[in-house]
C-alpha cells in the first residue's frame, strides 16, 4: 500500500527537506568552514583530515591557482607570487598600506581612479577581494563535497572592528566566489553563539579574540538566547603575525643580518611561526636557518619569547580597558572570559588575560574552530532549518555615524555601541531663503567637529521647493543592516523629493585612526564642547545677519528713521566683525545686542504686516 503524505496548511509537504548552509571563518592566517548535520555542528576537514585551511594563495607559472597547504609550501621559494595575510588589506586604500608596507613583501600597483591596491603577480595584478574569493571558493567546495548538495547560503565572520569598507570588501569577495551571503557576523558574537548554546552561560561575558592578524574584544550580555553586545574594541592589524614579526626581528639581530629581501623575510617568518608554536608546549626550542651558504642555529626559551610579545599583549589589554569603560562595567563584573583565535594558545596570553580579568579564561572549545562553529549555527537558523529558534543576535556599531551641519559641526544620528540592525532619522531645514538644494555629508567618529571625524560620503538633495529659510523639512534617515553596512536617505517632507546613497567607501580606517578617534573623543571632550558652542554661535550670528539684511532691504528705510537705521547697522557690523575672532560668550552678547537694537524695528514690521492683512476689511470680516 502506498502512503500519501499530507501537510498542515502553510507548511511544506516535504518536512524533512532542508537548506544546506555553512559558516565560514575567513581568517588572516587560517580559514575554516563548518556545517550543522544531524543536530551537530562541527568544522569540516579536507581529504587529508586537516580542518584548518591556510589563508594563502599561490599564482603558479602554469596558470593554476593553489590555495591552502599547497600554496603555503611555495611561500619560502616564491614569496612575491604567494599571497598570505590578505585580510589585513581588505577594504584598505593605497595610503592605508604605508603603515603595513614593512610587513607585506609584495609589489603593489595602485589604481589612481579607485585607490584600490592591487598586488602584482605573474598572472596579473590581483586585489585583496580576488585573493579572498579564491579562499572562499575552496572552503565552499569542501562543504559541498562533504554535504553532497550545493550551499543555499553562508554566514561569513568578520572582526567586530571591520568598518564599512572592509565589510563591503568581504561581501564582494563572497559574490565573486558565487556565494549567497545570509549575513556577516562579528567573530566575537559567533564565539558567543557557540559557547552560549552549548553551555547556557547567563551573565556578562568577555570575548577575547586574538587571531593571526586581528584582535577584537567584545563584552556581551547573554541571557535566555539573547546575545547583546554591550561594547566592542580592538585592533584590525594586531595578532599572531606580529608575534612572528617580533621573533623574526630578534633572529635578524641574533644572526647579524643586514639586508633582508622578500625571500629571506619569508624564511624568517616561517621559522618564527614554527618557534612560536613550539613554545606553546615546550620551555625552549632551537631555530635553524640557512643563510646563503651558512647554517645558523640559535636557542630561544619561553622567557625570551614572553619578553618579545609582552608589549603586544599590553595593547590588547588597553583595548579591553576601553571596552569596559564604554560598557560602564568593572572587570570584576565579568563572569567568564572566552578565548578565541589561535594566538590565544600562547601561554603568556592566557596568563596576562587571566590576571587582567581576575578569572581563569575559558578554553573548552578549540579556539581556532569556535568562530566557524558559531557561524554555522547561525547559518542553519537563517537558512530556515530552525524556524522556531528564539536565538537573537544584537551586534553594535563600533563608531558613531554622523552628519555635517552648518558651521562644520558633527551631529550624531546613530551613536556608537547602538545595537544593529537599526534605522534612525532626524529632521533638518534650510539655511537660506529660496534654497533648492542641500549637500549631505556623512561622517563617522566621536568628535564634535567634522574636521576631526572621518568622511564617508557626499551626496545632494535637489529639487527642494523654494521656501523661506527654516520652512523646509528635510528628513535624513540612516539605516544600518545586520552586516553593519550603511545607507542614507534624504527627503523633503512637503514635496516628497528624495535622494539616497549606499555607503561603500573605497578605503578603510587605519589602526591609528581607529585608536585616535576613540582616545581623542575623551581627551578632547572639554575643548570639543567649547568648539561646538563657538561654531553654533557663529552659525546663529550669520543667520541673524542674513535675516536682518533681508528685512532691511525690504522696508528698513520705510519703517525706520535715519538714526534708528544707523544704530541697527552699527551693532550689525560689530557682530559681523566678531564672528571669526570672538569666543562663544562674546558672540552671544553681540547677538543679543543686535536683537535688542532691532526690537523696535521687529515690532514695527509686525504692525505693518497686521495693517496690510486688515486693510479694506471691517470687523465682521475678520476671523477670531
């Protein structure tokens, strides 16, 4: 007898059909892919049982492109055509790379039109997006081979401190790899998903994520499936690579090496990485190098290694301290510290982090794999395989999103640490009579003046109906999606005239800019407030002068005696002289002087306006 399957209204007739999704940890040093199968989430190995895929791409002479372990074997012999740590230049411009040039042994070909740096290889110039796409293709192929089905979509993790440009570059790489991105997920949040679902840790959690090339600290409140990020911080160019670089510099000094070319640099970095990994378990290790025709050998102990990396660890703890301050919580309020990223295997890192937070860090899950596992759990939810899941992720904005107002002031539309996705709107108005266009300048930062913030984009709203100054209502809406990407819309409410832009900056913030933005917002708070007050009074002074000049041109000589007119002009000219030289209090007094001198004139104008309205009418015709 055949069975006929029926279903409830609105449900599929194939209840066991599922969409195959994957979580991808696109790392600086290594990348992983994870999937959820039969209720269990884990990373996928390659054909040789290796879960980690080195984030390395080699452009071979025969036109082939090698990815992962095969490419890594070419680093020492062909460094200029073997690209690693490409995550560090994702979304960055040519100028941004100057601070990293001594650590990137590649030949760059900058495009003056787009400012997107391209790396010169024997197969042509390639961007960081194209290199990352090759890594994503390899991981997606691994997942599809393992599942036996094509992927419906993926969740890709990014550092919490990736800005708009870096996030957009990651999305572009996925698109180039022909992948459907459900969303970009902050790496610390992905780790919280993995730990939260497995161990149900209610309370305040610090996610300390130190990878190969990036560091993130996120403070989260975890409770009943809700993951709320209270504050984030970090450094998008600090990680295990810097430890390798410190060891390499030590080796150069020990061996008395002078010139270091690209080939020798790669050999030194490879030896440094091997020494770092060996010192994770051993108290000392021997480093052996071939320098030209001579062999060089030196012993390094863990104490020496600790001394080389202590300053790097100190930088991460400074970011932790800032994040705690932003979240308005104390160190002793943190219930658990979750260690994420391969570099947290270093004993010195675990020791210093434990001392800072006053508790033993959690290392229950493999720190290399926990992010990919969390991404896969979220991907499974977004693919619709767990429609009843009540898991909620609330990521936050790392920096405030602002708009420029008159006087070069930065008006915050969405404050930093606001949970995303989010949409916020504010209304603005015109400054001059008959104004038919408005320039919108979108900026990012914490300072009061636009000149101290980072410019994201410019666009214009045109076609505003001519009105008196202040009559138009311009509604500006900022919308940030779940990936942290920003779109801005400006609309004149009365007419419906609209203009919009999706923010896709062509370069990213440098590490110094990120640190400076946050530090300066606190250290310059008092002078910023004073500068803002001055700018506001300067705008008000110019508005008063423009309104007064317009009125005097219309009826000043008709309503005022020569003496009254001259007196108003005198205080008006005095105000104009002081705009660029006086402080805010002096300007405020000068504005009040103009208002006081013009008080009688304003009254005469109002009376004249009333007489004009009532002219020719009797009392019965007047509405009361």
